[in-house]
C-alpha cells in the first residue's frame, strides 16, 4: 500500500469514528417527555421505556411506567384532552382563546382548575385562599375552585416531578418543617434516603 493510500485510509477511519461519536452524543442528549408526569428528561436518564402502537414511550420513574402500563390510552389522550377542554366549555368571556407560548412567569399564573395560563394584570376571575391569590381563565373554573379548593391544589413530587393532589395524599414526609408529597411509596423511600439530593 502506498503512502498516499495509507493516509487516505487513516483519514476515512478517523472520519467514521468522529461521525459515530457525534451520533452517540446526540442520542445520549436527546430529550424525551414522560407521558405520565409530563416531565422532560434525557433519553439516557429514562428509568424505563415501553413500545405501544408503534411508538416508544420513556418514563422518569418506575411509578410512571407502572401507571402507563396499566392504562396507556389514558396518558396518550391526556394532552389532546387538555388542548380541547376549553373548546368544549367555550371561550372565555372576551371570546378569546387561552394564551400559550412564551411568557414572563411573574406576569402570568396557572389556572389550578384547567391548567391554562392567565395574565395576572387585569384578571377578572381571582380568588384568595389561605393567603394566596389564584387566577382563573373564566368564571366556571373559579366556581369549581371555590366549591372545593383542595381538589385542585397539587404539590410536585420532588423525586419524579409528578403532580400529586394534596387532598387525601397517601405518601407524605415532613423534612425541615416542610411537608413533601409523593406519587408512590417508591418515591417517598428514595427521598427519605437522601432528602438533600432531591431538594437541590
């Protein structure tokens, strides 16, 4: 083999190695969304995965995977239902659709009943509960909240990031004078083993 051929061969091999390394890094950093909690995670960090109807779903924790396996359709349709919820109930009193997209967190709030974003400034539907003001996109959401606030108040599981209803929560733990809520016993056990890891 001539010197020129050897150099060309080495160059081709280095190119292949670089391409494969790049693909590997891209795959490792690929983001996926847990269909149960809605939490965005790196694919490489997924606790589990499941193929359903030709699509692979990835999960942030064992609890989410177990819930999905039990009833996949509930979580596949959840996002679609959320998008159409207010289409069924009607537009807000101004005849406008809810606001989505980029926003400044300090200027908007999340309607605790339907999950829509609401502009704080000029909001017509608000309710004070236990020292905190809640904002609503329409009168119907406010009325539901007034009737039973506890039903709509959620806490975030510090281990998996899943929303947990405070009312009737089965898995709770008090740490440094603060109560934490968990979606399942597994998350609670992980938190107990190293609370600081999940608080940070």
